[in-house]
């Protein structure tokens, strides 16, 4: 009876909400709760919010590369002030092919390029300003970084995204809202209409305060509309509403990382007020607990993206060549991002030559090899069987005889929502079940590490779930000890 009532509620909601609903059960990207629902009903319904096809494909990439390249590469700054002379931009051995080759070899599926950073210098020959590659000596002013990178990506079947900074310290119209919005819209149109498919548009949220006497009000509704009409499959990130900033730049996902959350980017007053009412921002610890959802009016599929640089800075600075993150640091970041239900966006900045530095390429290769080596050797014989797990359900998995493991992977089929709130993993040791690891959320992928053990079988228990969990995979692996990797 309760099941019938719940199904009726789902169908009723589907009719009520204008949102896209699949197979009479799931809510794509957004679910607005009608009044009078109980907290339990809200938590359970949020288990039926699912990603759009683009969000799903985005999540499956797992690894994306950020490329910060531009005027700062040549001035040594992190934030240029917009007064830089375009003549400074002059890579001596620009090689987009090398970037893509290296990244692909290390397992990255997308490259996001800083088409324009806060200094306003455009890496493509835009018609909106002369502050671009067209005014630089590089390729005698006939170069186009966006085009060369996109073509290299296409040759390698690598996805391509753009970072277009709304904050522009060069544009004279910035802080004169309508004029600057028109310029920014035109820049977006140039990038989205002329280079083929764009898979992600990264709108960062940074903004200094020098113009605070006159604040630029960005026309986000219009920017979204431009992206959605010209590149309907592109994921809009950070100030966009398809992928959310994880909340730090250290490469750390949350222990409990919900892709379903009431959070939305602060793009208009209604959203700003709702985020304030709920006390949430991208940096808040709790973005998706049942307690929070009980207070929410609407929930969204808004998954986390972890952006972090392989170096201290986002741009290449020769003095940081000795400070490239080590393999153990990168592996840790992988486990804390991809292994915590997030996409990792790792920044690798090209140098003044226009090439990825040798130290970085070597480190990327080690990283890619390590991840492949770890996860290509499945140690369970029956980990790929789909399992529908209500609260309290357990399932046993067989380890290949004689194998040692120290890592487990759990995955939910997120096309049916994110549901698990708590789970444990035990190993059969000396005739009893011994806890090896436990966690809260799973989502698209959850990785847990523990000391080496040799066990004949594992037991996974879903101790708490919002509705029947769809576990699509349980894996066990042996991750090589990092002090033994060279
Ligand atoms: C921030 C910027 O201020 C940094 O320079 C960098 O581009 C980072 C990825 O986003 O908003």
C-alpha cells in the first residue's frame, strides 16, 4: 500500500513540476517539492532526481585537464590587471598536440582552456577587443590558440571546454553592466559558434573589488541561454548550474558528497536569498543531508567538480618547477575527488614555450600509469553483478584466491538517482567478518583504502539508503605502495 501511495506521489509530482521527467519516475536535474510533504517523503523523493544525459556523460569522464595559459604565463603573475602589452604574448614552440597527447596518455578525457582569464587577454582573434592574440607577435598576429587546441582535441577524440572569465580587468565597459554584458555575450557566441562542439563552459566566480563603487551585474540568464542554444550538450560549470565547485582548490572532495542538493549558483536574487535562508554555499560542509533537504523547496542534480593545480599556481612560473605535486599527492587527490563522487579537473599549465614542462609530463605519466595499474586488475570474481539493496541489505563478493587487496570501489547507477547514506565493507578473517572500511555516500564512484589484507570474501552492507539502492559495481584492487613506485 505504501509503495502504491509513493508511486502515485511520484506521478502526481511529475505532472505538477514542469521539469523533465523520465519513465514516469525520475526527475531530470530538478525537483520542486509541493507544500505539505513530510521530511521523509522529501528525502525519498530526492532519490529520484537524476542527471541529464550531458551531466551523466560528464561524470563518466572522471578526469578532466585544466590548461591555464595566457598573458600571466609571460608576466609571471596569477592575476594580471589588464594593462599588459599584447606584445608580451609570444610562445616560442607552441604545441597543442603535445598537450593533448600527454593528457590523453595519462587518462584525461577533456581539456578546458582559459580562453580569457581575468586580465581580459583573449586567446582567439575576437572581434570584441584588440586585447588578443591578434595584436601579439605570435604567428605574426594570425594565431588562434582556441582553434589549434580544439583541432588537436578533435584529432585525439578528446573533449574540449572553455574557461571564459566574466571578470575582465581590461574591458573598458566592465562595470557598465549592459555594455559589458553585450561584449561578454558576443565573446561567448564567437567561442560557441565557431569551433565545433564545446563540452564544458567554465564560468569562474572570482571578482576583485576594485570596481566596487560600480558593480558589474552579469546577465547570467542570457549567458545560460546563449550556451543552451548554441551548445545544448555543454555542461555549464561553477557559476553555471550543471557542475558545482567543490568548495576548495586543494583537490579535496567531501566524505559525504551528494550530487542532489538544494544549492544553486548565486546568479539572481531569488537564488541568493534561498541559499541564505538554507545557510548554504559551495563551501558548506553539508549540501545534501536529509535534514537539509527537509528544509528545501527544490533540489537539483548539481554534482561536484574538484579543481586543483599540479603546481602551487594556476599559471606556469619557472620558479615553481621544483614544486610540482608528487605522485603520492596526485594519487591522494584522485582518491579524494574521483573516489569521492566528483570529477577531477587537474590543472597543468604550459610554459612560455607553449609546451607542458618536462617535470609535469613525467609526473602525469606516472599518475596515469599508477591509476591504470591499480584498477585494471580486478580482484573480485562477481563484482559486476547489479544489486538492488534496501536498507540493511548485505551481499558477499568473492576474492580471487591468493590475492591481496587494499582498495575497494563502490558505485551506484546514478541514472536511477543517488541514494546510499551509509555502508560498510567487511572481510572474512579467521572465520569472522571484520570491518575493513565504512562510508556514507557512494554516488557515481566511491573508493576506500585500507591496509593490505588477504581475504577469501568481502561483505558489503548498505546500512542506510533513501530508497532501494542500485549498486552497479563493487570492485577490489591492490594499489601499489607508493614508496615502492618510481
Ligand atoms: C579562480 C581564478 O581566480 C583563478 O585564477 C583560477 O583561474 C581558478 C581556477 O579560478 O576563480
